[in-house]
């Protein structure tokens, strides 16, 4: 009987082992690629836009992730981020229906793999004083030998990791440059300048766009239709556009076209009314622009006669050769902390300059959404644009300056499912409302495009050399580049990072710092009071006794030194308590993660097993 029982027990274990292996094999087949993302921000879940891009791939794409494993052994930040990048790429490859082949390569020094990485244009970053370098980039190729690369994955740009990789994949599916129609009433392209009677050079930003895109210039007075092959329409300083031109823009947006708009309450490069025989004609000409009919239909307000003054972002300018520079609250400079970190257009920029800027607001009951790219500070106000036309001293703008306490939106994405501004029109192809949501990028400034605010173009032995001192050109290229992608690519926003700060620890540190500063200020106040008393006692002494401490002075000094020691002891106690609190928090977390959670799982498993045994016993 014992033999049979042992035999049955051994057979049961064998059967269970076989069943376990079978379940694992079957689950690998049935649930291949299945994942559950339990992170707070769905960090490992691809966005709908990325999944759509992967689902539309119609040709194979090869991705080569180059990572110097040995060289980065002592750089934990890069090693952690490498796992994040690799997991994202593996997830994309799994979702691409076999259209993406991912290869992970360690380019050892002086190897063929290192030569291939350099050939793709990946960046080798120095990581030691001895000259050792590391690769951490991505190269992609398609079936027509097209290539696209991310030279180096920077951990601080993790929020746009998914967007950057999705854009690389999208670019590999594009066989030609995106078409951009340029509609401008400002003299941005090469042409004949009537004022100087010479050929004018194109603006630097226009030259940059022409190198990257298939730019097609359109005269705003002749605009009646925007071709369906156009990816992006760039509208600069629209003045007195005909209804046919407005209707062309209206229908372009409703059918899913991407529009980038630059309007201005005071376009300083506007040459309206320019007449060599009458210089005053240009001075008094209207230099504002608007898109009132379309703005109204889209649910956004814009005052073409208002300029934003901002004393917090005012730039210094020279008003006379021998005069010191003065701050001009109408000419504004923004640094990276002032630009939206959540939008790919502005996220990686360091500085942007603007001049005589307007602002946007959502209209009352507007169904659209206005997402700010650039905002003024709360130390700003709006004034009539006329105040800046004949201004000789910018400091006059600060007279009676009354900030609103609220920022103004100077540039933004306007998102919504737009309706037509021409409901009275009809005919073949007419759209009364967009079938899907779209986004229009708006700037309340055209001077942002002019060379004077961001670049110096010099002639160096017949070659044009561009020296940029701000990122205005990058801003415009980013905007067009982002809009040139399809709607799925545009929909991908910055994601949360895998770095999770210890918020409780940071809170403890802030509390300790507050206590530390409070005690330090107390010590400083007592020191000042002691010095005051010593000075009073010293002034009451005769000149020949000035260098001798009186009993009162000595007592006061001894009291202060004693109190100083006590306060320093209190400061050390604050720091010690902080360390103790952090250590106690760490101990609790270790207990929960290492002991308590596994113990609860074991208890739950034993309880479940006992419950099953009782049920079997009853049966």
C-alpha cells in the first residue's frame, strides 16, 4: 500500500510537471506578445499614433541599435536608459507584423561594427579621459537603401523617445521630400528689392526650409486652391486675403491639411506703402495682419491691434551709438525654461527671440483647445500697437506699467474638429466640418522669422555662413517637420520618463532645509545684534581703551559664542534627523518589498492550496 502510494505520488508529480510544461508552451503560442502595463503613466504602452504608423508599414525596415556595452559598465544612467530604449524597440518590432527587424549590436573598438556605426553617422561620445568612446544610437534602413538615424540617445530627452523612434520609422516610409506651400506677403524669398534696386537674398529661415522640404512659393493674391499633395501650408502675415484664398485655407484644414500661421500686430519687416519718393508713407502704413474669419470659425480670439509688453523677458537693445543699452519690453527673449517642455516643437530649444508680439485666447464657449508653446510671464500687459510705431525711448513703455498677473499665449497649437468659415458655400468636395480632429500651429509674431532676431549671415570667400545666436530657425523647422508627418505622428506627445523621483525623500529634504535656513537666519540675527551691542559699548570708551574689551563686552561676546555653539548643535541635529528619517523610510521600503510582499504571496498561496485540499477532501 505504501508502495502504491509512493508510486501514485511520483506519477502525480510527473503529470503535474508535464502539464506545467504544456501550459507554458501553449501560453507562449497563444499569448505571445501579450503584456500588462501596470506603470502609473502607461510607460510601456505604445500610443495610438505609433501603433497606427506600425500598422501601415508596407515594406520591411531594418533597425540597428548600436550600444557599447563594455564601455558603459560604469555609467549606470546609460545602462538603465539602454534597457528602456531596447524594450521600446522590441515592443515596436512585435507590433509591426513582421515588418521591422531589430538587431542589437555592440560596436567594439576597431571592429567592422564600429566602422558601420560611424558610416551611418552615429555619434561616438567620449566617456573617459583616456579617450574611450561609447555608441548609443539607432540606424534604420528600408528596401530602397534609404537611411535614417538617431545619432545618440540622450537620457534627458526620454519624454520624446517614442516620438523620435516613430518619426525615424515614418521617415523611412517616405520616398520624397514633404511638399510645403509658402504663402507670404513679406519678402522672404530671393527677389528684386525695389527700395535698393538690387536682388535681395532670401531670409535664413526660408533657405533652411528650402533645403529640407519641397518648398513651393504661392502669391497670396493668387491663392485659390491648395493642392492635395501639399503636406504643410505656411501662411505668413496674411493681409487682405480674398474670400477665395480664405476658402482654400479653410478647406485645406478641414480635409486634414496642416497649417502653420504667423500673424502680427506690428510686422517690422512689412514694406507696405514703401515709396522711395515718400518715406512717410511706409511709416504710417498699417503693418498688422489677421485671419479673422478663420479664427472665428475655429474658436480663437486674436486682437490685431494689441502688443504684449513683458518686463521679465525684455531684451536689451542699443538706441544710440554712444548710449548704454536699455531694456525693451516689446522685444522679448525666452530661454528653455520658458518654452513648452511637452511639445516636440519647443522641447529641445534653448532660446527664442520675438518682437512686438500679439497674443491668442480661446473664444467664449469655444470647443477647441489652445495648447501654449510660448507664453509671456505674469509681469506682462497688452498695449495698443500704435504706441510702438514711433517709439524713440523704450523705457517710456514702462511708465504706468500695470502687469495683469497672468501670462499671454504668444504661440500655440489650436486643436479641435473645426467647422467651415463658409457655411454658405457648397459644391463638389465642399466640407462643412472636418471628419477628424486637426491642429493648427499659431504664432502671433512674424518678426520671429527675420534674420535680425536670431542669425547673422556673412559672406566667407563666396560662401554664405550662418551664425545663429538663437533657435528661431530651429523652431520653425521643428514646426514644419512635425506638421509634415501624418496625423498619427503629430498625435504622439511627450511621455512620462522611467525615472521616478523619491517624492517623500525630497519632501523630507525640503522640510529639513527650511528648518536649517530658519536656524541659520536666527544665528545671523543674533550675530548682528551682538555686533550692534559691541559697537555701542565700544563707542562709549575712550580712544586709549578702544582695543581693550570691557567686562560687558567680554560677557556679551562669551554669551554669543556659547549660543553660537548651541545653534550649530541644533543645525547638526536637524541634519541628523533628516538622515534618520530617510534611513527609516528606506528600511520600511526594504521590509515591504523584500519580506512583507513575498510573505503575503506565500500565505495567499498556502491558503489557496489549503482551500483546494479541503474541497477535495469533502468530495
